[in-house]
C-alpha cells in the first residue's frame, strides 16, 4: 500500500469572502477550493451559462426543429452508464415536453456491441426506420457508425462531452464542449448537461418561432434538473461553477419532493430520505444502482426506471437495480481479492517499493462490467494510474482505466497508440477515466508501454498518497450546527472536495460494526468532550498499533438515526500519533 501523508491547505482569504453570511470555517474551506467571493457560491439559475457558446448548437437546433415540425422518427442512442441513462431520459422527456411524439431509444449492451454508435448498432437501429439519430454521452469517436447511419439515409446529431480524436465524425451536427473550436467555457459539462443545453436552445428557437400558445404552453425544462444532477455527479466530472449550479438546482428539486418517480425510488431502496439528500448520496447510492444495470445486464432497466411516471413501476425497477447492485458488490469483492493476490505476487517479484508507475492487470475470469470499479479500488490503494482488463470477444480484451491527479490517462493512451500503433484497437475517454480494447496477446507490451509513459510523466511526489485537509477544527466547532452547514454548503464532488479536517485524538473506546467498520468514541487532545466517529473499511490491527492515540483526517457530518440528529466524525484516514 502506498505511504500516505496529511497535508493541510490554507489559501489566503479574499476580503470578499470574509462576510458574516459564512461561518469562519466555511470561509476557509471555500478559499482552499479557489473561491474568492460569495458570488461564486451563488447557485441561482440565472447564473447558469447559456447554450450560445456551444459550437454546433445552431445546426443541432435546425435538425430538431425540422424533426418536430415533420414529426420525423427520432432515435436516441445512449450509453450504458448513469450519465448515458440520465442523458437518454432527459432527451426523451424534453422532446415529449416540447411536443414530439415519434421517438424511441436504443442503448448498446456493452457485451454485444461495445461503446458508442458502432456500425453493428446502426444495423439494429435501421430496423426501426429512424429519420434522425441523436447520440447522448457518446458519438464523438463514432466515425464509422455515423458514416453507416448516413449511408442508410439517417441524419445524425452527436451530443457528447468526451475528448475528440484527430478526426471528427461526419455528423450533420456535433455539440460537444470539448470538440476543437468550441469556446463554451464549462469544459467539464457531463453528457447529461450537454443534451440539457441542446434542449434549452431547442426550446428558445421554438419560442422565437411562435410554437407555443395557450393550447401548447412552453414547458419548464427545469423539471429535468434532478436527472441532470444525478448524471453529473455519477459521472464524476469536475464540479466547476456551472456544474455546481446544475447539481444544486437538481438537489433542490429532489429535497422538495419534485424528483421524478425513478429517482425517488432509487433513493428509497437505498434508504435515503429525499429531504436530506446531498450530492454524495447521488454519487454513492443512486448512481451505483443505476450503473449496475449497464455493468451486469442491460441499461434499459435503468432508463425505464427514469422514464416512468408510475411510482409502483419505478419502485419495481429500482428494486431490480438494487439487487443487481448487490450482485455487483459480490462480484467486485471476488475480483478485488484476486487482484490483490496478483499485486502481492508482483511485489514479491519486483521487491517492496518497486511498484510500476502504471499498474496494468488482467485475469481471464474477470467481468467486463466491473473492471472500472476494480480499477478505482486498486488506484485508491496504490495511488497509481491503473488499467484493468477482462476478456472480450474474438481474442480481444477490454480495459478500463482510472488515473491519479496530474496524469491525463486518455492522453497517455494517445501517446502509447502513436508510439506503438499496432497495440490498441480503439480507445477513448478523458483525464481521469478511459477505456480501450486490444488483442489479448498485446497485454504485456501495452503494460510496458503505459508504464514507460507514466515513468516519464510522474515524479515521486505525485506517487505519494497525500490526504489534503482544511486544517484543524476547534472543540467549539465540533457541533451539529456546523455539520449541517458544511453538508449543505456544496454540492461537493470531484475537484470541489467535501470539507475534510484533521486532528489528534485519544481513542476512548471502539467496536467493530458491519464486520469491517470501526465505530469509535474519541476525545480531542487537550479537550474534554467525547465525540462519536466511524471509520469505514478500517483495520482494527492498525488501530491497536496506534496504542490509544491517533491523528485522523475526517469529515464532520450529520448522523441521522431514529429521527435523532447528531454530529459525527467520518474518518477517512488515521495513523499513530
């Protein structure tokens, strides 16, 4: 396991943040995340960027207006993750709200078709005789699939957020903030955010053309923001200001009881009360259950859950997703055990401290749908870029990659591909996550090539596990009021991390709960108050080795149990004092 160290952040406070509106602790938390004024954490909808800066938006709107006026058959082609599912639901719901009635969706099964609009998927799509295909959360690398659709007389609108390859597909319109020449500043917008923006622009064009009237009133597309929030958080895109506005507004709808039936059902089976939901609840409860369908079976289950307005139907589908997620956890646990055995063998061969700069692992029994999660787990443990492979068809293997701060994994694959063009069949993704496929016999050569790029790009400081905190809390701040304020001051997420603090504590008592979690009672050094704390997936042996005193990195959170709310420390890391 990689050595870890705690490092305190302490950015200077801008005078515009030093206001009585914010608790002093929250002022420093915001400053540590690059916030300079209260305006930057004002998440009102009027501060949302407009679609105007998106390249290709006018062409996209023209296609949609014509399709609506002629009631052309529209086929939405999604992706098999939570961003793809929410993108599909937003597209179909918005089209219906705007007056379109001739539409359907198709989402590829990852085991039969792989990712994106492939020629094989187009062959299936043609059977439904669509006039227009709209890709959501995919398509920017689907050159062959777009060409196949156009050859069949089908127009194609690509909406995506992934990085473009050297050559763009020949689609009738492309909307992607990351395509060359696009000046839209919010480059981290998720796929669901992109299609939401397309629908906003579509509605504006219809309004200007006089489409709406008393019999056909203009719809409130803000009703879709719960879906936008879920897809954005679940896709782990950086929560820059514009994304935080989208997520914040979606969370407000969920808390006020205005979420769609599917999201309400997903939260219900996860044991979450909508009134108290925050972004992490979407990322760690609703998102994984939605993803489980695409990982193990067919994302259509998840999409149908998000499309239905029938509460009982939504609960039935959410229950299926919950069971799939439970199955995924068991599968993941077995794969993780196997991966750790491989890592131990690797360490024995190379010697302790001689880990590869990039870790690439393959096992012939691993499941394609779970390798992304496994890559995340191995990355967390060893703080290295990780690529996990599983068998695919026709002698190929598929890989899922997760990266660390400072290492752009998609660009690294691009370097490998340019240096060794015979290795990779196809690849794509973004800075922190990517996917690829290649012949199985190329695994060792790829692992060596990726490791060499990582050696060239990473230094030892980047490979040391650093746990950043917002400093130490005083005893008087360890209270429910501040815990509630911190919880609601987000949304917190990727690149806008949840507040974390550190301090030294005496372990007054502890017990094991749920077989692998530590429930603790802690006393702050030089203070009398005893605090409740929990450390998930923590080692009892490590605690015993601390001999009663620990330095912990923790989050101050709210524990709700039997209608009682108390402040609780959630410990992310601890070490002996």
